[in-house]
């Protein structure tokens, strides 16, 4: 991987993390007004996919066959990266403290390291192992999970499932583009995923409340759709498309570690926009996450790594031809919780 490509990918990944993190501060008033997390997420996902659609059409340059060739990637993104991951996360927070649910989901980078270890039978380099431990310690400090008594094992299972879903999101995002621009994958995945989430809500599997009321956002009274529109455009459309771009450039492992910065940016936004406390412990945690990312980034091995995960875990459909890229690739309700859910695949 060229240094220039890695640097550009890191910058794009930072944009994605900053975009994802914004959602917590803007979605919180909507949830406090009576919206259910599933309803808020469904609408933001559909808004994000719709906003990206015109850009996806332009990027495809009438090469619609690229959508067919990349159908498995699109469906995996929609079903697992967008829909399933968020549904199991919601199920988890109904049974266990939100902080613990977040901590479990953001174990995705460690799952990718472990998966590569098992499938390749190669021990990760020391810098990767050190970076994993340091980043995990930082995540714990930023999230500060609290809980008392015995944790619901079903809730833990749902939280672990969310981590698997987030890991799959990064693997799918980092796969060979097969001629499908990142913005097209993001748009198609969000639209299909949003429809699936809406169907789940309509049949009553999850609460789906959408009171059309005014909400107070950053001290101003506004219609319910204002914060959702901002979140849909910035924290969903821009966030997903840049995250996919970065994953294609960095690989699933490094992209997933940079994704940990979502919790850091969410805490900063909550401090700046909502006036919530930002403790010294959280600052230290953020610094540790950055240090962990630096360790992982320093790994320059050209041996089998992320590409093995991407090639073996989700093989392409048959012997479909690979198209040349249509364009050059560039990638709940809680207080300070980010998560591309209500904030969280894959995602």
C-alpha cells in the first residue's frame, strides 16, 4: 500500500468518523420528543440513500451492469451492514446498559484481527496486537460503560452480534469495487437497508413511533424533519460514502480501527453542542485510541492480511467479470453515544 494512498485514506476515514459522530447530538432531541430509535434510523438511512442517489447515477456513467456484478456486495451491505447490525444493537440496549452495548459493538476491529489470525494461521505483528490493546483501553475510557448486577446473557449475545455485523460492514466495504463506485454502494445499501428496516418496523418487530412534533435543537425550536435531514445528509450519506471509500483504500482492519474515533467525535460534539461534560478520562481515552490507530497503521507487512479476509470470507459471484472503476476511488438514544445507528455496520 503506497504511503500517499494510506494518508489520503486516513484523511477520508477521519471525515467519515467526524460525520458519523455528529448524529448523536442531533438525534437526541428527536428521541426525547418520542421517536423510537428504529423509526429515526430508518428515516435517516432513507434520506442518506436518496441524497446520494444522484451522485451515484453520475458516478456510474450509465454502467448499470456494475450494480448487477456487485449485487452480493450491495445486499451484504444492506442486510448486514445497514439493517441487521442496527436491529441487534437496538435489541442489546433494551437488555443491557448502553455503554456496554457500544463497547461490545466496537469490538469489531479486534474481531477482524482475530479472524485474520485464525484463517491465515499467522500471528499478527506485535504492533497490531499492541495497537489493539491500547485502542481497546481508550475505548473503555471514552465510553465509560457502567452496569450493576448480572448482565442479561441475551443482551450480551445481541451486543456481540452487533460487533460481528460491524466487522462484516468493514469487510464488505473494503472488498474489490467490481466497477461499483463507493457512492453507488452507499446509496444502494442505504436505500435497500432502509426499506428492510421500515418493513421490520411496520410488522411490529420493533417499536416504530414517529410523532410529527417540533423539537428543540441546539436551543432552537424546529420541525422534526430538520435534525433528521441534517443527520441523513451529513451523518449518513456523507458518512457512509466516505467510510466505504476509506475502507477500499485502507483495508478492513485499519479502517475499522479509525472508525473507533466515532465515539470520540460524538463525545466532542455533545460537549460543544449540548454542553455535556467531557472528562479528563475521556480525553485520555481519545489519545489512547489515536495511539492504537498509529500502532496498527505502522504495520507495513505485505503478507496476507485484510485481503485474505475479504477474498475468503465473501467470494465474488462465480466468474463474473470485473469492471474498471467508473471513477477513481477516494472512502440510542444516548447522551454522547455516536453509533451509526442513532447515531451505528457496518456498520
